[in-house]
């Protein structure tokens, strides 16, 4: 059983995932890992994954068989497990609990050579709807306090499989990073009685220098205090704290912009690995007028080194205004759908 342990100094929780345990010899550099070969996520290999918990399928296709467009399956090597009780306990000054939660894999396409950036907009909408369905289902578990959707694209970004997929992890605690963002948004709201994210959207639309692209319902921008080169945020223009409360009709603008932003990044930074994270308010709370869900895309172009780890400061060699300018100029083929 995985275990959650709390740092007694700053209150940060970590997952000790014993089932993912590695010997020293298994921590190998990316360039000497075995890549390619058999892929358990490709269509036809459904028996090589745990049984699906959600899928989009052709009419009449039974679960866990071919004929699917998208599948969601439990992670075969989960960081957290659904089974069991939290069993919170102390060990002297230390606090810990069982690693109860959920860890799922969203297989975004049955085709090995497709990526989220090459999928037509309708297929990206399907991916966002799958996120919404799984978040809505996982929030029914009273043990769950936060749900993170994220994608690792490329080995340097943490992807262990090349087939396009994203992941969902449901946690029994609200992570410290999330709490800090929510507390900052709440403090801004209490002072100005406005959502800070809505104010960012309004200011950036007026200023223009950091806008990458926009449409009727969403905006993509390089944040003013970008931590990393070409960091990109996608925000819906309509205020909403909870991703899973978003209406399906609103997904088209966000999906279109997500595809657009990823294609711009890939055109400007060929083959660059990246992470993206979906930031949403913790579930099962009252409506949060101060928070605004959004997606953050972070290309992996620099390494977090001693200064960053030691101080929490980031050194970004590319001003966001310059990054936005490059991304606005990107040339790529549109994906229709």
C-alpha cells in the first residue's frame, strides 16, 4: 500500500509509492532507456491494461475490446489505490496515512502515431469531456479532496510510454501548491471583490503583448511572471471555479485553443517535451467566486537546478512577451473537426 507522509516543517505531503519502488540501477538516464516496441495502449491490446472505467466506443462494441475512440483505465502501477481506509496516524512528530486515492490513464487515441496536437478539435473535445466525466465520478468518493489531471509528453517530461495519454490522480488531501494558489486568489478577491484570473484576462486583452491567441470563449497567454520559457496558460473567458461544472458546449473553444497552442509550441520548438496540468478548485466545496479553472502548459526546455530548489525562485531566460511573439508567428497546418 502506498503511503502519504507530511513534512513537519512546511506542511507538504509526499507519496511514498512502494509499488513503484526502484533500485539504484533502475534510475537510468533517458537516453539509455528502451523505447519503442510493444505498446499496451494501442488498439488490439485491451487485455494488457486493467479493465476500462470509461470509454467512447462505436455502437455495439463491448467493453475492453477493439472499436474504441478513447479509453480510461486504472494505472497498472498506481501512485495511489482506491482500496482501503486512510488510517491517519502519528509517528512521534510525523503524520502519515495510507495512500488511498485513484490513479487513472486517459488513452486519448487508439492510434500510436497520433498526438493531442494532431487530433481534430472534435477528438480533443472528447478528451476534455472524459476528464469531466471522471472528475465528476471521483468526487463522489468522500475521501477525495483534490483531483489533478496532467499530461507528460516526451521522456524528459516524465512520459514512460510514447502513446498519447494523460493521467488523473485523485488525492485525499489538497496539495500545498494548490492551496497556495487558492489562498492567493482568495486574498485578492477579499481585497478587490474580483477574481484575479478574470482581471488577468481583461488586462492581457487590453495590453495584447502576452496574448498568444484567443477565440470567443477562451484565451491563451504567456503569464506575466512566467517560470519557464514559453510557459502558456489557457483560460476560459467565462468565470468558473470547477472544470467539471463546465457545460459541454463551452469545451469547443477551450479544445480549439488547446490544440492551437500545442501546435504553435511544436512548430516553434520542434519535438520539445512538455507537461500540462489542469488547475481546478477542490471538489465538494461551496462555490468559489475567487478561483478560475485553467490549463497550464510547460515546455521542458531548461533544468530546475540548485538555485531553484534552494530558493523557490525560477530563472526564465525568455521574457513572456518574446515567447508570445514567437508563438503568435508560428506557422502550422490547421486540424479540422
